[in-house]
C-alpha cells in the first residue's frame, strides 16, 4: 500500500514537471524583423529597396528568357 501511495504522489509530480519544460519561443531576429517591416512597408528607404528588388527580379526573368531562347534556337 505504501508503494501505491508513493506512485500516486510521484506520477502527478512527474507530469507537472514535464509540462513545465517548454521549448524556447522564437524571437524576432534581424531577418524576421526585416521581413515584417517589408510586409508593412516600414523599412528605411523602402522605395529604394523595392526598386532594387524589382531590378533583381527583372534580371532573373531576363536570364530565364535568354535560357529559353537559346534552347529554342538549338533545337
């Protein structure tokens, strides 16, 4: 009977301790803050950054178009 009482006291204690062990919550790092500010259009020099991103996207599209044109020309 004494073992049973000890188990009845130990089990809830173990469950309570296990529930208290939570993993660390992610915090806003510099990359996340920049992404959040980008979504809300609150970054410093927002128009300049948006223009630079648009130029980069246009360059990627142009590279893909050139690649497709070369493929078509070599067929």
